[in-house]
C-alpha cells in the first residue's frame, strides 16, 4: 500500500465511522472528507469542486425539483383513489399502498413520493383501525423498491450511469434498469404485502386523534394576571422568554372573548386569563416570578384548543429540517413562526423532557397549534410534514397537467437519445418556471441540498480512491476468488457488501464508492462491466436493515413508533429475497 492509498483509505474509513455514528450530518462528513483529501494531496485543489457541476448531481437536483412540480399538480392524488376499496383487508391494503408509492417513486424522488403517501397511509390505517406500524415501514420499503426501476428513480442509479458513461462512453438509458428492477420490486412488494407486515411490531398507536399519543390535558393549567403583576402591559413573548420556551400560551380569555393561539406580541392586561401548557416545575416558577394567580387545572381537551381559525395537528420532522438539532426555545417557534409546540414524541413515545429543551431529531412527531391558513407555509418553511390531516397540504394542488406533460416530454427526449438526462430534465424545470408551474421559492426549497453537497463532495473522493489504485487493491482479493468460486457468487458477494454499506451510510455515497470497485472487479475478471454496475445499483438501494441508510426509513420511524432494531425484522428477509432474485435476473438480462 502506497502513501496515497493509505491516506484515501484512512479518510474513507473515518468518514464511514462518522456516517455510522450519526451525530454529524452526512453532508458535513462528506465535505470534511473532501477538504481532508485536498489538504493531504490526494485530490487536486483545482478539481475539488468539480462534483458540483457533475452531470449526476445536476440530474438529481432537477429530478428533486420536478418531484415538487408533480406534487403541486395533484396527479398523485388521482392514483390513490383505488386505495379505499382495498383498505378492508390488510394484505390488499398494504399491497395497494406499496404499489402506488413504488410507481410514484419510479419517476419521483423516493422521499417526495413517500411524503405524498404518508398522510394518506396514516389516515387509511386509522379508518381501518390498524396500527400505523403495520403500514408505514411497508410504505417506506415500497418507495425504495420503486426507485430501482428507472434511471431517475433513485440517486444511486443516476450515479451508476455516470460511471458507465466514464467507463464506456455511454450511460444507461432511461429504462435500462427496468427489467431487473421490476422483477426485484415486484417480488419485494409481494413479500411485504403477504408476509412482511406480519413480522412487524404492533406497538404503534393510531395518532389521528391527538389525545391517543399526546395527553396534553395533564399539562394544561389556567392562570390569571393580577393588577400587581409586573407583566401587565408586557407582551406574551416576554412571559414565554421567562419560561425559556417551556411554556406555550394556547389560549387567552379577556372579558368575554376567548382567543386561541394568541399572537406573541399581544400585550397582557390585568384580569386576563391564560391557558398554559407546561410541566409542573416550569409552571410554578413562572407563576412565582411573574406574580400570577394559579386558577387551577384547565378542563380543556385538544378539541377545545381548536376552532375554525386555529388548528392542532401532528407533523413529523423531516431529514434536513430547519429544526434538526435545535430546540423550540432557540428557534422561538411561537414568536417567529406563530406556532405552539404542545408535545414531542420519539419512536412512538412522548418525550417527557421539557419541550423547550428538546433537541429535535428527524422522525420526531410534534403536536402543533397554529393558525390554519398560515400552517402550510409555516410547516413547509420549517421542514415539517403534516401527518393525518389530509385536508392540509404543504402546497396547493393546482390540478394542472402541464408539469406531468413536460416531464413526459423530458423522459421521451432521454429515451430516444435526443438529449442527455441532465439537459432534458433541467430544460423541463426551466419551462415549468416560465409557465408558472413552479415559483422560484418552491424551486430552491424543493432541492435537498444535503444530498447535493454529499454527492458533490464524495465524487472527487471516490475518484481519488480509483486514481490512487485503491479500487484495484480492494478488487484484487475478490478477483482471486474466481479460481475457487463462480463469477455469479462473486457478484452476489459484492451485492451483499454493498447492501451492508448502504445500511450504515447514505445510499448515494455507497454508490459513489462501490461503482469503481465493481468496474475494477469486472475488468479483472474480463467480464461485462454492466453486469457488475447493475449489481451495485441493486445493492446500493437495498437499505432495509436500519433507519439511517435512507431518509424514507427515518421519516416513518416516529409516526410508526419503530425502534432502531425493528427494521431488520422485515428488512433482513427482504434483503435475502432481493439477493436470491437479483443475481439470476442480472445474469439473464446483462449476461457476463
């Protein structure tokens, strides 16, 4: 091992440890790996940021934007209409949900497809009196399976195609992944629908009725503002500041008027009665320091804290949300965003820590009170996804066929080789903006910049692994195995290794690192490079054992009440099935 190889392996090894640790965001880890590679001389400084202009990165960004336009169009809602008749039987119910989300994710970003279907799945589970844990993990896995079928279905496929372009001069076509991907997806969906959901725990409760998960009545009290209180004439936000964000003012009674979710800038008057949601210790401290009078426990339920103007709903913190790693106190959610955080649940259990001190994590479920008309824009800006409130959408459904039509044209341009994917889809995005199907705010907010940074940073690091001879060094032992085991077994082993990696690090990063290794093994064996690239594509997208390998898995963790160890229950047999099905399919469609 030469010096450059040692440095590259050390950087990638450290990055892998940090990916598994999970305390530092994966895009930050990737950028640290890139900067370290430049400083230590294995990535030239003048090419360090070429990844940001890489065709794969541009294509991923364009597909993310197009996914937003398709969500705006409302076309997916049409596809969900056949779900209602299927909800009466668990197997048919889950089959319908996973099929719809798989079809959507074949042409949309996986997380975007899941976000569309998540409220529908929770609502249908509630209506059919089934625990959400039975339907949400199947929904997530279905979104991953659907992505296997097309070039744009998942970022790993786009990355794999770019490596083929560099190796052979031509990338994969739009539907080159379909024969193998469809076979794997179909088998996986049938397993999930017939057997898989039965392996899941049933600890999650239906959260469509807010009281089922968040017993907020236990934390509500009424206080009166006496004339001698030093806070008479002060703003509500001053009282919240005194409580360090651990108190939510959910209602204010002034004479005969009762105001729900009052503005933080409202001035307090003597004899005002406030309904506060807080823990006992914080409440007592606020009463003492502000010289308030404790009237007693309020009899309000969550229904009493809603009106035609004010609503309460549950929302999940999405990966990359502005709330990730921050607290309600330092975000000043009521003052700056007009919402009260009434409760936080993690992995299906309420968090008993003081709300103002809870550091939000992806998958956390928040119980929120706010103005109904303002809620969609507020949730979208914060990166929160509403759950069972089907009438509340983050974006207006415009009922337009323009975006789907432009997308179809872009696909045809790619299929017939008229334009490369990055140009065709980026052109579709520009046309959508010009025609008003997307505004600039939606355009920039729809891009998951963490994925873009991850890819742009890891591509040069992956190239350094190849140019240093690291890929050949890794491939050599596997190539030498050909004297003892058949090539198909080596390919199966490569898929297995890729699966394991994708379960502990982002699947796009896995594809960046494993694609050149697959090419090196194929060249060492003297066989078809495509065979091994398709194998890497299947393995990279098989992230079923943990919630951290893919954002879709993380997104359903909180609403489904799953624990980290629940994913392997259905994920392990699914991985085995994918391995058994994909190897002969790949060898048949892409012979050695």
